[in-house]
C-alpha cells in the first residue's frame, strides 16, 4: 500500500509532465486548469499528510462548498442548505471523533432535513426539498469516508482524476456510441480508455484490488453521470462558476464521491 509521503513524487512528476504538455498546446483554458491543479494538489496532499484531523478539515470545507453548489442547482432555500451542510459536516466530524456513532448521526441528519419542509408546512415543494436533501446527504455525505481512508483516499482521488482526463480526451478522439443520454459528450470508448488508465494508476501506486478497480472503473463514471443528471434537471452546464477553468467544486469531485461510496460498500 502506498503511503502519503510515497505519493508525493508521483504527484509532483504528474504535475510537471502535465504542465509541459499543457504549455506545448498553448491553449489558455488548459493552462488555467493546470494552474488550478498546481494549487489544489499540494493543498489536498498536505491535508492527507496530517492524517485524520487534516482530512476531516479538508472534507468539511469541501462538503460546505459542495452543499452550496448542490443547493443552488436544486433551488434549495437557505435553511435547507444550512441543515444539509450541518448534516454533512456532522458526518465528517463523527467519522473523525466518534466513528461508532455514524449511523446515529446519519439518522439525526436525515430527520433534520425532513423536518425543515414538514415543520414549514410546504405542501407544494416539500417533497422535492425532502428528496433533494436526502440525496445530498447520501451523495455528499460520502466525504466522511475520506477520514478513515488515509492514503487510499488520496490514491482514489488520483486514479479517478486520471480516469476522467483520459476518458475525456479518448472519447473525443475515438468517438463511437454515447455512454448515456444524460451526458451526450461522453462515449463508451472514452469510458473504457479512462477505466484502463485508472486501473493502471492503481497498479503503479500498489493499490490495485478488485474493490478499488470496481470503485474507479464503475463508481467513477456513475458519479459523473449522477451529477450530469442533476445538472440537466436544473438546466445548468456547471455546478458553479468560481473555479477557474473547471466550473464548480462539485464538477471536480462528482466521480470521486461515488467511487468512494462504492469502495466503502465493497470493503465492508
């Protein structure tokens, strides 16, 4: 199993090679995206290096931002977003401080989310708000799984990111049948190529098992399609506009969230 310090040379090398490749293309959009990665990767790596406390802080911050973007897509009000955000952060902190209470905290979070439209007497939009809140709790609550994951969480992030990048490039070049109507730009050719690249990354990082393979090859693409479904329902192209060259944070972690959830289920 690769340790966090052991991952640093791989991450540094990948950023350097990626920077040279992007510079060769002279495409401004790709250069902006690389700059975001050049800032984000050291921050994420540093958090994982600190162990559970650092991962918990990172996951909590990411959870709050993701809830804000998710709430915007599904037109949730401030109270709904605040309760959902508290529930997600609560799961993250529980995974760090009291992992044995995860089920209890998840149940309390679900009840709190349900209580907002119920106590407000929202007969017109209550069901939509309830469904959106519970989906957000299950989907974004997967961030809590990062806390006990250690280096594996970082490995999964790397493998899923590589898979996404290769899937995007290969799909555009190879073409072929579409993966799903939810995301017309994605092709089966790209998905298979991305899965192969993700599995290769796992092998290089000494983390290839059947559980991690399924998480990256199946969970990753499904996570991307899940966010595509949410965005298409909201008639939005991106989850946000603040992350230069990348839309929103949810656009960057959608594959990781479901891959992490799949890994947690298969590892039990």
